[in-house]
C-alpha cells in the first residue's frame, strides 16, 4: 500500500508541481469551486521548510502566470458571449459593485474582488462584457494577479514553521487556510452588501 505521506511529499517536490499550480490557478477562475489556494499554500509551506527560497519564488511566478492566463480566457469569454455573465447582471452584490467601478477604477475593481468567492469570475468576465479596453484591463489584471499571488504565497510561507515540512500537515494547513480565507471573504461580502442596503435609507 502506498504511504500517503510519501505520495504527498512526492507531489510537492515533483517537477510537475509548477505546471499543475499554473493550471489550477487558471482553472479556478471559470471554476471557482476548484480552488487553487490549498495547492499554493501547501507547496509554499513545504518549500519554506526545505529552505528552498527559489522554489517559493517559482511558485509565486507560476501563480501569477496561471492568473494572467485564466483572466485572459475569462476576459475573452466575456467579450464573446453575454450568456456567461447574464445571470450576474441583476446581482446587487459583487457584480453591481464591479459595474459601478470598472471603467473609472479598473485596477481597484479587479483587485478588490479577487478574494471574494466568485469575484474573479464576476469582475473579469464583466470587464470583457463591457468592452473594457485592453490598455486598462492588462494593468488591472497584472496588479490583481501579482497582489493575489503574493498574498497567497505569503500566507503559505507564514504557516511553514508550523507544519515543519511534514507533507500531510502542509496539505491540511493549506486546505484549512483556504476555508478560512473563503469564509472571511464571504463574511466581508455580506457586511458590505448590508451596508449598501442601509446607506440609501440613511
């Protein structure tokens, strides 16, 4: 029987880790139910435990690359088809906030929604749908990708000392952190939505 610890350790040290991470980040844009955060958290924690700072930098680069590629696909999908985001057009949450700020503050719109569950899908497809010019979209998605990748890699590095390089603990910590980040983002979204509902009545 294969030792799960050895198997996870092999995956975290595998030369296929970086392409896999890039693909995972790319895919969690159109499919946010397949989050890439646990992969990045786990790999960064493991790399820190091994003292491999170059691998941490490579993980960050892979995350940025996957984010840019995924955003490019979502932007193109938004430009070519309204059906992808039609259901979000009536949303009074992330979608409405994005539409209000996208043309005036594209960098703010894409960066601020990145940690919100489903925010990347809503904001980037909306950018394509409203024909946000590439000269505005490219700096915005670059800023969003770099900040998200740096933040997520940094969180993984922060938990590295607590996992001690153990592959299973690194993966469990990655999954736990992904749940916490998602929960915090969801709570923040609800608070902001409640605040918007109260403000007009004030």
